[in-house]
């Protein structure tokens, strides 16, 4: 027997579904009325093939955080011209009864971490805080964000004014045997030595635990990093290091691209130690290393030639020993997987590194006596014409290139090292 529904009958069925609670997605979602039913949300942006998901939130603790942020938003119209258009959608209910709302316009500029966002909900525009934007977009970097934050870690961080929003990752590490860096070796020692200075700012010290296994927990924090970290204030993560269940280290980092940030008190290495990076790193160099002594005796042009000669021989450790320690720290974070603390090798962070150079021939080296910008007395600049042959064309083609080198006396004992290599002075 066929059943025919009148318009009135269909309306009654829809009303019955809504009255049933959160079992299914409302046909017309009202954030004010239905936010208690939100079980997830998605961030979308327009792509060449239509809207695509940028980030998805399903963890109950994270969903609750973002729903609270939306609930606290104040009515405000977006500016003209408006920020870039994105979209938010909400998952309602759970299991087989779950459904998804339509996509609501969400305007914000991801490149402007201090700017507000605007979303249209319930027929009106509301203004969202930079925290909402920065933290929501950060989720795109993390594979398994978890709201299951260790309560003891949360309490510890809260003492210094930091709130862990979610756990990014955790795992075991072996601390270095000593805070001494040898020429050309991967700078993981510098990572731990540098951050231990930040650690000492809160009265902790990794030194008694060197050479031991430690447990590390990495958290995304709600609060922005201090103003001196602009424009990367919303990249902040808290690192908590434990040995035998006891916190022996904690600091803030900034993740991929360049991770060094500040202590839990919001202070930089220079403030804590009273020294520049170059002055500080002088205390962790192995001056008895044979390569260190050899390079210290070379002039600037000899260092440039040694660098390329080492690459030709595939002696990449010597080539990297020609760089300043500050330059080497960039390899820790360049293109790194943001789900951990640092890269584990030079190769893992380099898309077009020296390993891609098949052959290099230095043609001319010319010192730039009148640089475009004033430089410190311990820095010299050179224009170097070099014939480069690559295994694969990534950022430049094989052939003759003029590259610009800055060489710096990072410390008196180590002599001249490469501080910058680029296509512009």
C-alpha cells in the first residue's frame, strides 16, 4: 500500500526529528539552539576543484573549546574588503545518526595571525578572536591531536601562564652525552643545549640527566607567544621532558621552519644568558676537533673553496662544518614534520640540499667592498660565480650562477664560516 505525505505531514515528520534531540542533523542548523549537539567541525577553503577540507576537529575536548569560542563571539560585520573566504561546517550527533550541516562563510586571513575572523551564523555575522583562527588553522599540521592532556603537565604549565589545548605527540628520546658540538655533525646537541638555557630560566637543568633516556610530551598551547615572536606568535608549543616520571625540562618552541622560542617565563636566550647566540655557542664547541682546527686557519675565500671541494668529494660533513653553528640550527627545523621536535638528519629537512649537487666548479670570487646594507666588522660579503651541475632541477637549473655569500667570524677560535648563501646580496 503506497503512503502519500501532505505538506503538513512532512512538516510534522521534520519537527519530530528535531524534537528527538541530537540523533540527526537539523535541516536548518541554529548554532544558538543546537550547539550542544555539535560533535565535530570542519574548516574548508576554496580549491581549484571546489571547497576542500583544511582541518577537521573530532576530539571532544577540542570541539568543546572551539564551540565555546564561537559562543563568546560578538556581533560584528566584516570589513570591506573582507578577508579571505573560508567555510565552517558542523557534524551533529554520532554514529549512524550523525549528519553534517551546510558550510557557513568564515572570513579570515591565515597569513595575519593577529587579525580577527568573521563567521555568519544564525543569519548574522560575528567576530572571532585571533586565538580561534590561529589554533584552528594550526590543526592542519597535526595528525592526531588529542585533548587527553596529562593533568600533572597541565598544572605544571599553568603555573607559568600556559594552557595546553591538545597533545601533539609524545615519545622517548636519548639525551646527548654532553653539551659539546663537533664540526659538521648534525646539530641535535645544539637543540638540547640551547633549550636547556631556557629550561634553567625556571630552575630546571638537563645536565644531570645527559646520556639518559627521557620521555617527551609536546603540547599545543592556547596562549600566543610573546610579542618578539611576531609574526609567529600562534605557533607556540610546550615541550615537557621527564626522567623517571619527574619533570626535568620544559620550554616553549615554535615548530617548523625555526623552532627556538623562549622559556616558560617568556624570555629568550639572550635575556637569560646575557649573551648573543655567537657568544653563547662558543661555550659548546669542541675546539680540539681536527676539522675545527683546520677550518679555523683558513681565510674567507679558502672556506668558500673548501666548501665546494668537499661537496664534489661528497664529504658533506666537512661542507657543513664550513657553515656557522647558527646556520646549522636551521637544519633542525627546515621542512620538518611538525608532529615532533626537530629533524633527525640533514637530509630529512633539505629538499634541494648539497646532496643534489653533482659537481661544482668555482669560477670567480669577488669581495663586495660596499654592501647594500651595513654589516658587522666580523662579516664579509662575496659574489661567487660557480658552475653547478645538479642531479635534479629543483630550485635552479644546471649552469653558471652568481651566488652571494656572507662569511662571519662566529667565534674568534673557529675563524671564518658561511653564514648565508643566496641568489641576492
